C-alpha cells in the first residue's frame, strides 16, 4: 500500500509583519504622547486659574478692608491733604490705624503696634500708594492703589507661572 502524504493546502501566513507592528507602535506612541501633553497643559491651566483666583480674592478683601475702615474713620492723619504717601494713618474715633506694605504684605497696625496681615504671604504687594485728595469742598477723600502679584519664583512646565493685577479705589469719610 502506498502511503500518500497528505499535503496541506498552502495558505498565506496569518499575523502581522514587522513593518505593520512598527507602524502600530508609532501610532500608539504618538497618541499617548498627545494625551500626556494635553493633560499636562490642563494642569498648567488649572494652576494659572488658581493663581488668578488667589490674587483676585486677596485684592478684593484687602481693598474692602481699606475702604471700609477709611469710610468709617473720623479723620485722615497721613498723608496730608494734596499729598501722596506709602502709609495711610487714619483716626477712627480716637483709635489710630496705619496701613502699609511690609516685606510684600499689606499690613494694618493699630495704636498698640499689633499688626494684622491683610494679604497672604504667597501674594506680593507692590506700588502701594495713598493719595489724600481732600480740599475745602471734599474733606476726607483718599485714593488707594496697589499691585498684587503671585508666582515670581514659581516655575511650571510651560515657563514662569506669573500673574499681576492692579487694584484702585477711592474712599470718602462719612462724618
């Protein structure tokens, strides 16, 4: 008996070629890199938004304290009418309050020399000025101006994270 070998029909090999595998790996790598860069950018935007929020909140709170205290005061001790100074000294019915910048922080000092920081350490105060615009017709008007910034020393993935904003307001004493 003759044994005939059964031949299997030849078929194309199944599977991927090396070039196909390299192509798929390249596409997957580019996709992962794009997703990573996207999320890194989102984190940077979140940090920037947080910095803006800190500066805005600190500025509004500090300006509110300055104007509210100035409005209820009975007089402006310094600066003199028509003058500009970096310190505001007001008399609040016999109690003296002084506002000034110390080491980048806005400070309120009372007559007993106890100090209260009006801005957080992370937010830096600069260009603080008080302009006494009082005259015979408008007594007790003071213009307040300062800059707040955050992030001079903070580095992030996309360079320097920095935000600065100017705050200005006027307050008139209510006699």
